[in-house]
C-alpha cells in the first residue's frame, strides 16, 4: 500500500525511472552507482534509524534515506544524461537545451 501511494506521486515515479535508466547507462561514472546500491542495501538491511516495530512508521526512514540517496545520484550524474533520460530522446552533442527555439524579434518604440 505504501509503495502504491508513493508511486502515485509523479516525482517519485520519475526519480525511480531516471535512477534506473542512469544506473544501467555505461556513460555514468561507476562510483556514482554506489548511491542506488546503498539505497537498496539500506532497504533490505535489518539496521534502521527507526525500528520497524509497526507497519508504516518503521518504513518512513527507509523512504527518506532511499529518496535522499537516489536524489543525490541523479543530481551528481551528468546533466546531459539526466536530461536525455527525462525527455526520452538522445540529445545532439552541440544541443544542451532540448527546448530551445530559434526566432527573431523586433523592438517597437511607442514614441
């Protein structure tokens, strides 16, 4: 139930999806992949900040630590790769901003 509720939040779904894609991307520095591995190990390990004595309360620290570790992983990954996986398309080498539009403008003086 807790997992379904968290996946309903759009940011959590995007964070998990981008983290998964970045983890399997060979262009990401291998030492950065320690963050998602640490998140998985923390979730399955019996050592917790808050003991799992009641269903729901004990899993709060798992969610917080996992969120922090995955966010650090995405933030420290190369921006170009994160953008590529977020938008779902490969960016050109010279195109850093995928939503840039070329155009012209003119300034009209009211006087």
